[in-house]
C-alpha cells in the first residue's frame, strides 16, 4: 500500500500535516502543486527532507474562491486554461469543455520544470481532481509526459473489473483510454481508494479501517486529504471537517496500532520505480 497525502502547495494548512505524516513515517508518499500559492514552503521542506517521496500534482483547476491560482506558463500561451481573471477554472467540467490538449501539455511541462528548477525531483505525477484524465487526448498527454520525463504517473491497470467499477461511479473511461493505458510502459498500480466521508471522527476512522480491511492483493494507493483546522481552512473548502479528521488519523495511536496488525507491505513511488528499473535492466542484460 501507498498511503498518500494530496494537495500540498495550496495552503499551509494542507502542507503541515502532510509534512508531519511523512516525517513520522505513517505516510509513505505525498504530492505538491507547483502552481499553488504555498509551493514555496513545500520546496523548503522538501529540500530539507530529500529522502521523502514527494511527487508533483499537475493542476488545472482552482476550486476555491478563497484561494486562487493559475498557470505557470505565460497566460497568453494557455488561454483555454484560464478564466477572464487569469486563474484556472473552478470546476473540472469547465476545464474539460475548454482545454486545448496542446496547451495542457505546455502548462504541464511548465509545472514540471518549475518543480525541478526549485530543486524538487518528483517521484511521480498526480492528476489534481482527475482533470487531465477526463478526455482521451488529455489522458494521452499525461501518459506521454510521464514516459518522456521518466516520472511515473499515478495510473491503474485497467482490468475489465476495474473499468466496470469506475464506469458504475460515472467515470468516463472510453475504449480509447483503456488502449492508451495498456500501451503505457511505466509502472502502474492495481487500485486506488479514497476515504468515505463520515459524520463523526469515529465514523471516519472506521471508514478508513474498512478500506484497509478490503484491500485486494496488489499495489493500492490510498489517498488522504489532511489539513489543519483554522479559520482560513474553513474558507478554503467546504469539506474542511473531513480534511481535519483525515489529519487526525495520521496522529491517532489507534490507527498506528491497527495498521501494524494488518498484513500490508508499505511502499512508495521511489521504491516502485527502483524495482521497475532493476527488472528492466535485468531483462535487457538477458536479451544481450
């Protein structure tokens, strides 16, 4: 299992619990948004903690009216990705309807370059809110960039069972997308899971436990969205309570005790890529 924290780079309230979880070892991976307003703080922490597994979230949506961000590339080069105010659109739907694939690629490359110039070597690419996965040509940009930059993208193996499950949830997975993922040559994982909402912290924790109990064999990435409770957080997102509870999970002794009792091997993207490259090199030697 990869236990992953999303959304670093948006606000300090998002950065702090992710950093603490990585430092304590309960989180095995996280990702930051280089276009985000708090990316600079992520950079400082990442440079002081180079052994931690930190990926890059490719962001094209700015969902909060309280905290806005926009493209890293010059705005006149990516006009289909911005609002009249110059920020990213607030919904995935707006992005999906307007985004030009060439401009998405230009902006994604700019976000990767910004992270690298800041001294972060991303261990993986993460699709913020799944926006870049919503059309076949955008998914192809995501997969192509991962292979060209040699940074594994968070992507699942599209088995018939998984495709059926995603489609039942309303996720638009076309046959073209299934074929594109089949041709993608970097490592893929077997499943992804988000935590269900809860009415109380205890219900939220039990939902987390249930997700873990029901893990299938293979590599599953479990996503958390932890955040510290502040007045600012409550302005940034209406899902603030679930985020606060997900941060609480990371420091709860009962959670650590539960995880220690499960038959789970924890991993991260750095280790996955190391194993992949070792196997690839061994096969090349055999062929010679």
